[in-house]
C-alpha cells in the first residue's frame, strides 16, 4: 500500500449497541484513497456508506481496526480542519445570506474580513454562484442551494472533500448539470473527493475509483478502477466503456446481496 494515502482503513469495523442488540454497520473494511482520487461509495441502503464517511470525519468512531486521514487520526484531522463535509441536505441557515452561510466557517476559524471576502468571492465563482452572495437560501433553487453548500465546504480550502449523497434529492436534469460542475471543480482544484451515492450512472461518471459495498454488515465487495478519460462529457455515458463499468458495478451489488437477490 502506498505511504501517501489520504484515507487508509485497515480491518475497520463499527458496531452500534442498541436496545435490540448490536448492529454491525461496518466489518473488516480495507481501503486506500490516494491524493487526487475521486472515490464513490455505492451500495444498498443501510450498507454503511454514510457511516464510513462519518468515521472519516470523526462523526462516528470505529469499534475495531484503524483509520487514518492524512496520516493522523480522524480526530486530529478534524481539529486541523483537513476536510470539508457536504451533507445530503444543503443545511444552509435561512436567516443568513448565501455569502453569510459560506462565511460562517471562516468566521469561526478567525479569518480576517478581507480574507473572508476574498475566499467567499473565490468559491462563489467556482460553483457558478457569483452575484448571489446577498440572496437568502429560500430565494435559490434546490440545486443552487446545494452548490452553496459545496462552496461553504470549499471555503477554507481543505484538500479533502467528503460528500454524502449531495444530489440525491434533485431531479435528473439538475443532477446531470451538477455532476458536470463537480467534475470541473475537482479537475480545477485537485481535491481528493469521497462521494456517497445510490446511483450507478453517477458513480461511474464521476469517479476514478468505485467502491462497491454489501448489505449490513457493510463490507467492500469490489473496488473498480475507472478506465474512463479524465475529460468526461455527459455523452460518455452512452459509450461501451461506460456501460461495461456500470455492468461491473451492478454485478458487484448483486454479488454483495448473495441470496437476497
């Protein structure tokens, strides 16, 4: 395994204790995510995709095995603000403008006003929301709100972006557009991205690596290295190469289900 892994999980397990007994959310997960990778996690509901992301972010703690983020514990990575996190819902504060929402983490981190202004303007440009700084969230469409949420996660310029199904609630046309924008953003900023999705086409279109997970207890059943070029117009989804990767993902999901399918 490479020493330069941004995320490294070794025999990672997580068991939740509940009133109905233990719930095995993750079991013996081994994975390296390299700098600059775009890694999608796909699997059935309840397979531990989001839980794995939350362990990376120190929002949950593993009960077995080890995980490092930039070579340190998730807690240390969180304290050093090594990552931005984008949730399923945009999570914007309705009483703050779009600029105010993006500015919030910068204010908490103690950036001076000039630096805040510069960073807010920069990330609004990146997500194509320049000119919307003074709007309130309710004045923006769902897709625009999610772009503002991504801008907020980018504002303090962490190298790692953790994204938990950020486009799952959006219609297909908006989702396609945001997929294109996200790829452009990734190509421009050279971030490392870990992305949870339920959509096979989305996973194949976006990723350099697709991690297929099984139903609970969440295990990795396949890791697919994409052979698609870095430049990916939406039309690439009609190519034999794209369809072949999608079939492999689907086969991995079926295999993970075992007798359940």
